């Protein structure tokens, strides 16, 4: 059994760790609320944008716009969205595990997040760009990423653009999701990346026969809407990834704090037992000495 001095040192060390994880939990909880609000705020707008795009797609031919062109896939561009920092549980690990399953020879990567960039460099995958973003990115900041991916698709260097990111489900659940954004197909325009309730709303709107009137015309509006739709989808997915990161970090730090408190209790019990054993030994030694002198 360890001596009382070593146990006291361990108890102090664990308590200090618990204070740090508790502070990180509170900071993550504050950032989590803001990130979740930002992610959820864009969903109604995304829903309406999808409805407009569905109506526009029904008025033009499938090969009207380059972003609608489906061609044989020789190269795929994947935007890998991860966090810059760790201490967020298995969030990044789950996303990177999905990235490992992609065909290394046919896939080009664009990284957003230090964890993803480090993984791509370490595993020797073809990373052609790396973008840094703040904790609360704006639409203009994320547009630099989506514009780069859009140019690669329009130039013909890649035949498909996908986004791999941790989709925010709720505070406790974040799942890695691989979504194809380009070319924009009928399924994508119908809102595949949206939640189930939003997809039901889209279908309900379609069945009620609601129609949009476009001025100056569907072709001109579609030319403007399609690139903007792509930029906004990337922006919304990055916001989802930020909400997932802060939620996972808050849960991980809470778990670490609870484990530290539980360990302190166990160490305190061990300390009391060691102290009691030491006192008992001293009493026995005193009693034995008195009996020897008697």
C-alpha cells in the first residue's frame, strides 16, 4: 500500500486536473450554445432555398448549367471538416476513420481544421489546400473554401465535390456524414442533407402544388441561385461542424470532471485506510514496548 504522502500528492494532482476540466467544460458550454444557435438559425433559410431550387430545376433541362452536369467520376474532391483543437472525445476520430475508407488514388482533399490537415499529411493523402477558420466563421470566410472547390469542379479537374464533416444531431450525438454537393442532382436539390422533418416539409410543399413565379426568368434566376446554393450549403455544414465540436468538448470535459471527482473519492478512501493502518501499527508498537518493559 502506498504511503500517505504519495496518496496526498495524487489527490492534490487530481483535484487540480478537475478544476481545469471544469473550467474547460464551462467555456465549452458557453461556446456550445452560441454555435448551436448559429447552426440552427440557418436551417429555415436552407429549407426555403431548397424549395426554390426544386421549383427552378423543374423548369429547365438537366444539362442547362455546368453545376447540374453529371459526368463519369475520375477524380473526387472531398472537403474534410475537422476541429483545430482536441479534447472533444471521438469527434475527429470518427470523421477521420471515414476519410480512411475513401479511395486514396481518386480522391483530392481540401482540409478545414488542423486535425484533418495533420491526418492527411501524416497518411500521405493528396491534400491540395488547407484553410484556417475562426471559431465563429462568417459566410464570407467560408466562401473562400467553397469558391475554391467550385473552381476545381468547373475547370474539370474533379468530377464530384463532397463534404465530410461531423453533423450535429443533438448535444450528445454527432455523426460523421459524407454529402455530395456537386453536381447538384434531383435528390440533393430535394434536401437530402436536411433533417427528416425538413424533408417531410419539402415533400408536403411539393404535393400541395405550390408554385413560384420567377423574374426575369427561371434560367436567369437559376444561374444566380446555383453557385449561391453551393456556397451556403458549405457554410451551413461548417456551422454544424462547429456546433458538433463544442458539444462534444463540453460532454468530454464533463465526463473528465466526473471521473476526476470519482477518483478523488477513491483516493481519499485509500488515504484513510493507509492512515488508519499507520495509527494501528504505532499503537501496536507502543503496546509491545510497554509489555516488554513490564
